[in-house]
C-alpha cells in the first residue's frame, strides 16, 4: 500500500463523517440513558451546541507547557486512531491512512492520547487529576489484557495482522464473523470493551462526585472542547477496530453506522444496569472473568 | 493570615537559603481583564446563542436553596432538555447559582469559585436571602445583598423558589444571554477594585490572593 | 651453581654465628641476618633461574657422598627451587618487616627466624624421612619461639597449645617413620616409593601415621583450633610466614609422602582437603576479626591445594602448574594481607577502613584479594580453569561442585571485607606507616603481579596481561594522579579507537553489541566530565569492565570468553561499590555474578571434556545427555547477569545505589553482556531438552515472569532509580523472552531491545541521576513540578518513557511490532499471557516516574533549582536525537542484523523494501507514522493556539480545590504510594519470595558457621583431643571401614 | 430516674433533679463534681454516649449554664448534667479525655460563648466563624442587628410584613 495525495481529502472526509456521526451518536446514547431514567434527556443536537460554546469561551488559563499540549495529544490520538484503521471495507476511498501500519499500530496508538492527556492533567498539579490518572492506568492494565489476548487469537486465526485482511476473511455471510468462528475471543474482547468505554461499572476514573471528573478536572473552554471532540471520535474509532476484528467490518456507511451503534449499545446496556466498581474490584473482575476467556481463545484457536 | 501563607525562609538542597512568599510564589497575581466579544457581530450572536443553549451550572450549593436544584435533574423537571447541566468544577461551569443565604465564610469560597470560572460567566441569585438578606436580614454572619460582592445577572425571588421558578429563571437567563447582556465577568473585571473593597469589608481575615485564578 | 645445601648451611651457620655476637651489636646482628636470608634467597633464585630457563636438570645431593639409604639425600628441582625461594624471600621480607621487634628482642629472635627459614627449606629439600622429622621438629621449636615475638598476651597461650598439638603430631610422625623403616629398611623417600607395594602390604598403618601427621601439620579442618589461635595472636609477620612459608613447605612434604602412598591415598588427601576448604570457608563467613579470618582462609586455601594434590593422578603435566598456581597465589596474598594487618591498628574487619586514605595500600589490598579469589589475570584463575576442566573431563563432578561452592563462599567473605573497607565509616585510627613495612607490602604486590605475568606466560591459553584492552584498563592505574577530564578524554578515545580498530572484523551481531558497548560507553562517559577532582579508582574499574565487555564479544574460545566475563564482572563490581550506600548491594551483585560465572565455568568445563582449547562454536557438537546440562548451566549463568527472575535480587540495589554516571553503564551496557552470552549460547546450541522438557520453553516462562514481576515491582517503588532498576528486570525479561522464542523475529526483537534499552535506560538513568543530584533525594514524592526548572531533563524523560512504553511514533513501537509478529510463529502460547499483562503495566511506572518528578506540585525547597549539569544533559540530548532517528529509520541498524539472522532462521524475516517494513503477517512504515502523527499533532496544536491564544499563565496553587485552596505543596502532590488500588488488587504478586529465599540461604550458612564455632572452645587439651579424634576418624574411614 | 438520683446522691453532692420525661432528667451539679460524676455515669451506669454539650447564657444571673447530655443506649434513657459557671472569665475543665468528641463542642463553645476550656485540643482554632472581630456572637449582650447593620450593606426599601397578615391580605383582600 502506497501513499497518494488523494488520501488526504478522503481521510478528512472520513473524519468529517465520523465527527458528525459521533456527535449525534453520543447524544443519542445519552438520550437512551435518560429514557431509562424516564427523562427526555438532552436534545439530539446538544453536543454541537456544547462544542461551539466551549470553543467560544473567551478566557482560559494554562498551568504550563504540558497542560497546554495535553488535549492536543488527546485529540491527535483520537484522530490518528481513526485514520490508521480502514473505515469501510473494500473502499479505497475510506481506507484512510492505513498504509502506515497494521493492527498493532492501532493497538498501541490508543495509548498516545491517554499518555499525553495524563501528562497534561498531571501538570495542572491537581491531586484529583493524579488520582484519576492513577485509577485509569491501573484499570487499563487489567482491561487491556483480555483484548490483547483476543487480538492475538484473532491474528492467529487468520494468520495476519492486517486489518483489511482480517475483515476480508470474515466476508461471505454472518456466520463467517469472528463472533461465531471464535466466540471466546470476542467475548473476552467485549469484556475489555466495557472497561475501556468509561461507562459504569468501570467509570471510577472520572467519578464526578468524588474526584471531580478526574484527569480533566482543570481543563476548560477550548481545551475541553478539544477533548469533547475527541470524546466523539475516540469511541467510534475504537469501535471500528472491534467491528473490523470481530463483527465482519462494514462495507458501506449505513452498515457502519448500524454496527457502531449496536456495539456501543453493549456498553450502554451494561452501564445503565450496574453500579460502579472500585479500581481493585474491576482489576479482579477482569482477571477472574475476562482473562480466562482470553486464554481459552488463544489455546483453542 | 494562616501560618502556611506567611513568608518563610527555606533552605535548598544545596544549602542555599531563600525566602518563599506563598502568596506571590504559589498564586498568580494578575488582575482579571475584560474579555472582548468576537470581532464579528454575527459570530458573537451565534456564540451567544450557543452559550444560552448550553448552560453549565457549577455544582456548588451555597445554602439551603441547593435542595431545590436536585429535583431539576429528576424525570419530573428534567432540566437537561433545556441544555442545562451541572459540572463539578468551576473551570467548566458558566453559571453560578448562589442558592440562598450566603454566610461570610461561604462568601469567601463563592468568590474563589466565581473567579475560577471562565468568561463569560453568569450568576443567579436564588431566593430572597440573596436579594436583601431575607429572613437572615439581621444575622451577624450572612451578607444581605449579593450584588455588592458578585455581579448578579438574575435574581429568582422566593423563600424558597420552587424548581419551576428555577426553570423559568433559566429561560430568562437564556434571553439575557442571547441579548448579549450577560457580561457579568467583564463587569467584575471592570469594577474589580470596587468588588474587592466590598468583599474585604465583610471578610475580615482575607487570606487569599486578590484574584483566585 | 651454588650447592643447594648451602641454603641450609647458611641458615644454620648464621644462626650459630649470631650466638657468638655480643648482645649490644644489634645492628650488626640484624645486618648479618638479612645478609644470610638474602644469600639464601639468592641461591634459591639462581636455582629457579637455572632450572626454569637455564635448562638445568634436577639435582640430587648426597651429604655423605654415597647413595641412600646410607646418606642424607637432598633434591633441588624446579618445585623445590621455587618453594625455597618463596620461603626465603618471605623470611627476608619478614625480617625487614620485623625490624623493630628484632631490635628489641635481640639476636636470639634473629637466630630463631633463621632456623625457621632453614628448617622449612630443609623440609622442602630433603628426601629423607628422618630428616623430614628433624626439620619438622626444628620448625616446631622455632615456631614456638617466634610466636612469643608478638605483643599479644594471648600469644603465650597459643604457643602452648601449639606445642601440645605439635608433640602429638611429632609422636605420630616418629612412630610412623619407625614402622616404615621397619617395613622397608630405608629412610629415603624415593627408596620407599619404589618399595611402596611392600610397605603398603604390611605397613599401611605406618604410612597412615606419617601421612596423617604431616597432614595434621597442615591444620586441616576440623582439627585446627590450636592453629587459629596462633594466626590470630602471633605477630602478623610471623603469621604471614606460618601461612605462606610453613604451609607451603608442609604441603610439599605431603606431596612427597604421597609418592610413597601412591594413588590409593589420593582420595584421602582429596577428602581432607575439600572438607578443610569448605569448612574453613564457612567458618570464615562468621568471623569479624581480621587475622582469624585470614587464618581460616589460609586453612581453606591449603585445603584446596591438598585437594589438588589428591588429583595428581588425573592432572598429569599440569599438576605443578595448577597446584603451584594456587599455592603461590595463596602464599603471596596471605603474606601480603598479614603484613597489611600489621599496619592496621584495630582487629575488627571494619577497622581496615583506615586504609582508605591510601590508594596504594587499597590497591595492594585489592591485589591480594584478587590473588586469593583467583580472579584474572592472577595465577589462581588459570589454575582454577585448568583444574575445573580436568575434573569435568574425569567426571569428578561432585568435587567440582564442592570446590566451586567453597570458592563462592570465600569470595563472599573476602568481598564483604573489601566492601567494609571501602564503605564503612572510617575509623579515626591512622595507618601505622613505617616505610620498611609498607615496602614489604609493596614487595608482595610486585610478586603477585609477577606471578600473574609468569602464569599467564605459562598458560596454554595465552597471557591475559598481553591483551590490549586489559592493559589499557590497567594503564589507568598509572594515570590516577591526572585530573578527571584528561583521564576521561583518554578513556573515550580508547573506547572509540577500539571500536574503529575492530570495526572491519565484526559480524552484524557483534557490531550491534560493539556499538552499544564501545560507542555507547563513550557516550555515557561524556557525562563523567561533570565530576571534578581525580576520582581515584573510577577509571581503572570502568575500563576493566569495558575491556571485559570488548573482549567478550570478540571471544572465540571458551577461555577468553570466561576471562572476559570475569574481568567485566570484577570491574563492574568495583564500579558499583563506588555508590554512597552500595556496600550490601555490591556484595550481592558480586556473589550472584561469581555464582553465575562459576556455573558458566562448570558449563564450559563439562562441554569441553578435557579439550583445553575449546572453541565456542564447538558447543554445538556437545552430545545429547550432556548438552542439556551444559546448556542449563550456561543459561543460568548468563541469566544471572540479565537478572532474570529468581536471580534478580542483586539488581535493584546495585543499579539504584550506583553513582550517577555508573548507573547507565551497569544498566544500559553491562546487562547486555548476559544477553550476548545467551545469543552466543542459543546460536551455537539451539534448542535443548532435559527430561523431555524443552529448556528454551522454560526460558520463555522465565522471561515472561521477569517481565511481569519486574514491571510490577517497579510500580511500587518510591525511589526513582530503583524504579528504573526494576524496570530493567522487566525489559531484560522481554529480551530473554524474544530470544527464547527461537525464531527470526524473536531474535530481532531481542536485538532491538539491546539497542533501545541501552538508549532509553541510559538516558533515563542520567536524567534521574541529574535530578537526584540537584534535589538531593531519589524519593520521587519529595520532588514534583520540576518541569519548568529542568525542561531538558523533562524532555529526555518524556521521550524516554514514550520509547519504553512502545507508543508510536517512537522506536519502542518497532520493538512491539516485531514482538507481535514474532509471537505469531512461536511454538508456545501460554507465556504470552503473562507478557501481555506485563506490557501495559509499564505505563504505570513510567507515568509515575514522569508525573511525580516533573509534574504536580513544586516543593518549597526546590524553587531555586537549576537544570542538571551540562555534561549530564549533553548525552541525554544525543540519546533523544538517536531515539528519534532510530524511530524513523530503524532499518539502518536492523536490516543488516535481519539478513544476518537468516542463516539461523531462514523463514519469516522482514522485508525492508521501500519505506514500509513488511513481515509475513503485517506491515509498518515508520516514516509514514511519524509524518502522519506529526501532521495531525501540528494541525490540532495550531487550531488550539488560534482559539486559545490568550491563555493566562497561572501558578501552581491556582487550581480548583473544591472552593478551598491547597495548603502546602507537600500535601497537594499526589505521589506517595501512587498506585494504592493496584497494590490492593495485585500487590500480593510482589511478595519478596525470592529475596526471602536467598536470605534464608545465607542465614542458614551463617548459623551453620556460628554453630560450628562452638566447637573451638580455646582449650588446649580439647584441641589435642580434636586432633586425635581426627586421626582416628580418618583412619577408620580409610582403613577400618 | 429517681432511683438513679438517690444512688448518685449517696456518692456525690448533687443539686436538684428535674425530671423532664420518664427517660430524661436533668441534674444540676457543682463544677468540681462534674468530672467524677461523668466518669461514674459512663463506667458504672451505662451512659456511654455524650449526646451534646451546649451552653445557655443566663445574662441576668451573670451565669453560663453548661449542659452535658448523656445517653444510656441499653437503658434507653438520657440524663443531662447542668453546670453553672460565672459569666465573666468563664472557664471549665475539658472532658475531651472522657469523650474525644467533646473537643469539638468545646471548640464551638469557646468561639460562640467565649467559655474557656484549657487543654482541650485545638480549642482556640476557628470553628465556624472566620476572622471574627467582636465579642462572641451567642452571648446575649451581643447585638446581632446592630452588628449586621454596621457591617453589611443592606438593600434599601426592604419591607417587613407579618407573613400571616400578608397572606391573608393576598388571599382574602375583601375581609379587611
């Protein structure tokens, strides 16, 4: 795969579609959550307004160099993650910048934003930020494990690390999806997915009442806006990986929208039904329930 | 002045001694500045619309009125549908609701929180106490009129006003914001000395920097 | 050639002459004594010269002019010549050393000394049993006299005990001689030897009595309580003679007797020897008095030589070389150490800290210790190498194990002592430095190095003192008076020059290691410019380590490999010991390293099967059941150096407590020696199976566990350097894992780790070291908020942690990518789980490192800190540049190695065509990644700068604190016990089980020693009973049962 | 309660007993009797819990009345001990060693009434008021209205109405 200049506008198009989709999707998810609580919830366009408002805040402060760069790392991480993975299977147009690297690149690039954000939050000097980071990182180490095992299992299954090839191998009917050919891997990965979506029961990192929203506690105005932008891109980018690895990918935008929405809904279902874990509880949970599935997946594949 | 805010002489790791003045070294001393609106009128209009439709309230219940805000999150009133939501930190909030009586001790915290909010920022005084002291009019430790200490955009009268009144207040607030009249932040910056003088008159142990960034 | 009998005659005659002199003529008497001893030494020396180089033959001398048995018979051969020279020189030096005492005691003391020397020479020269007895008696009497020279009150008691024991021995000897004479009708040793068959038929008891008497004279364990009191209480000069000269003479007597006994008695000698060696070493472990320790060590060494004597049936030609090497090393070092002990006031081991002010004396001390332990390039090293190889070839594995075990204990207490000297609080007492005494000590040093040179020349493996790197390192000893910057420049030039010299000959693998070691070493040395003054001891040690490393990667045969290994171990030990609180850590480092080295030695010995010139390539030809054991021994040896889990406990302390510029050397570079060894091993031996278990599979698990537990322990450290040290354990675990996968990409990954780990760990250690230097602490929670004060250090750490964690776009990602591709073809999947768990844990400690130091709250006392010194920052910035370059064009270094690895694993290599690197499974384009991420980042940053151009810079307390304000930075900085929830969930995994295991082991050894010590009650009669008991037990074991 | 009182009476010099309810009574005790009495009640009679410690300002009598309210959880009864202190230079022994919670009450009383409790931990720290610069505000000679008028700006034309009258007028304006 080689680089061509046309890929840049194509990628920007993907980005544009995903940002809009993400804004609406997160609002919709919030609305669904509200409906569970018998509320109307926010208007579907609320995210746009919030975003504009935060960009429109006139003043801001900075705690220093890294604090300033934190949200930049964060958003670059989200955008990069999205663009390093082909969005639509079989479409040269929406294969984005995946020529730069394979699945492993995407897996490790997830941490780019988290690391930068953690550093920025750290420079604010706020203990809550540090506590949030400490919790987030702790939980992440355990949550990533089943996913890593599942990815390894899937890579072994298809004997490739290229996302495109993995999707290609799942074409030709629903039963060819990894979901059905390697159910243990998918289950393990979905457990891990719950842990990485910052929804209950794994949202102790943000804990608004206890450590006011954790790492981003000092962020505001345009910083916050950047992070909000990331907040709508990042889950979609992440789900795209899951979709490609486990759920047959998407050959067109409508399928893409549907699948992303449904996968997102998994974490919503769990989230509205369960209360929050403490960090050490969630670590144990991942190690006891999710890891064995992952092990089964790599042993049986 | 609290002990930890007094100047102290510190010995560095290399044995060099120097003075640390916490108020200077640990806090930014710059006064607040007036933040101009967007250069293009139309842009500012769009911005004001967005601001009005996305009101983020600081989750800081300063008095008994805070109890009236909780029902707003419930299915019965559901303020979220009006673009209103609560944020746990002043950095991210636009609207500060002073919910009822404000003792001088809380005033100190309220000032600090207000100053930590970013421009444009709005204040709603909730209940009679914020207007003229209400039933605490002769109390030895509550302030009687909020607008002497913070620029107030809107009062919601009552003792206490019901959640419906609050919702109506939000609608009013939106109108003010859309009209571009909610410039409390700039007002505060412009009359900074006056506000500070008022604040210091009632807060006898002023032990914080002039402006809490 | 002067007749050898004149040695005896001179001694005896002068002793009588002294009796005729007036008491007042002390100077004259002393002069005569010295002259006599010098003459005796000269005669012996001339014989040595004639026999060794002049081509003269062994001479038999008959006093009465007839053949034995009718005349007394003396023999002068090479061993006799060397030993008499040793005895006479030792006596001469002792006489010089004893000048003041001699003057006080007068001519009688001088006469006794002469008699002592003469008697020892007699023991060595005589071939007549009765003469042997006579000379022994003379020795005993003169010993008794000399003991009383001491100022120590206990000497009297000790002398008395000695006499009791000696009488028992004499009686045994005399009875034995009478029986033997009765059985054979001759007193001549050679005569008896020829008739030994006859003697042994009827007179094995006779031989036994003679044999045991002389063996008892060697003070074997456990019948040696009386001897130790002498060692402890006698005048040190005499103890030196007793240990060095008398011990050697008695050993030679045993050697002669064994001629009579024949091979049948060799196992007895071996058994007594090895029991003494291990027992006495164990005892020494529990000692804290210097002369007693030395006494035990003497007994141990003599026991070792006795063991070697017991191996004469298999040693063949190298018998004299080995026994002589160990004996000479022992004699010189022990004499030197006793003489040194005379300079030190206190008797505690720690009192020797008084030496610290005198670098030359420290050098002497080091020389003696190295001689004693048998480190390269001293004779003991060559001797031990040959001995172990012969033992392995003859399947005397048990003995081999015991010797190595004893040697390890010995190294343990000797290095512990050295640690005390260098690190313990200095005593106020000064060294009593009379020039003649110091001169005597230096004489021993010169003798030691001469012996080292001679043994090297005699060695079939080549002289280590002829190797250029080693000489370069030793050369720094002569440059110690120069200031640091000159020495540093010379060192850097030396390293780079050696790299350029060797460059054409390296294969790609060696090139990578050479670049890391030599160029990398030079880079780290840049940081040493920040030190002022002369920094005595640093450069010889550092260069010794580098010399060892440089020799290691080019070593072809097992001997040079092992010699290089020992050199780098010793050099790095001295380096590590330089740290402020590193005494216990350096000790555990050297013990683990020597333990590992001994395993390697044993492995090579087993593999070679007697082939002395064993090529490393030949490891591949070792046959089936043996090869697995060889593999295991070597692998464990190398893994000790890479600090694999289980043998890792030396690393954290050693790396953390080392000096600022030493930590990167020992972490970034030294650990690679172990990896190189593993590379060498796996390349030559491949996969091995033991009892059906694949050993590389076991290594896979060890690697994975090291990675997990190293990382886990790192996250709970409060000390920044300790954190990095534990992280090294984890990183080395990854590399080990890669190697053990035994596939193309696994090895490539390990190599990538070699480069990456060197760069980022050196960089991190330097920056953390610089920060610790400025802040005066290594505890992270005491720091915080240093980003604005030390921005360059921050950048280094930031780049470092991104690289370590493997986040794109920096080079660590390449390692991870190769890792994932490598595991696709790995045979075993289960260990991956652990590696997967270990991966993200790295984030935890890395974030903690950068956060608690640079972010968060700046402390009061750090408000005026400056950036780290320029010379510490410079290499860091070079590393940053290297990391960025290596991130963009990893192919520069790796593609050659990749193709080189094709000869081992032809499949699954990488394709380096164009910008994208492809494997059989995936692809990766470093340049594209860098560009894409850079572009996105720049765009977003530009957007933020546009919308947020007026941000107000605020200070550290300007934050939302729930409407309150922070009180003190200390209480606001969230840093201590940063991962408390993690400790709750997984802390149980970090129980220090391994540490406890090793501690229990050392405790066991110590309490064993304590227990045995009660045996030595200090009572003369009891000691006599011990002696008799010993005789009976040996007899029963040998003859009766 | 009466039985308890009789029992206590034999041991301590007690003032009169006021029985408020079946399970609540007050006893007036002398200042120096308090400590032994409290210990006795806590350790022998089962009054393990200090419910509150408060003060009343009897300005006219020139006295402060301290009330120590104790609770006997098992016996489901409360007893209040009243101690009268002279109003000027009022000090009382601290009982924080008997109930650590008392330290907080004592700190409050120190701030609000100016009653001294020497040796009570942190008793001189600010409790509710910050930067108070007048006589303790719960003393009855402190004029809170005057203080408020002097210190706080009041909004002009504030009207005060009696709520009952006002509502009556609002709801039934015809009724005059």
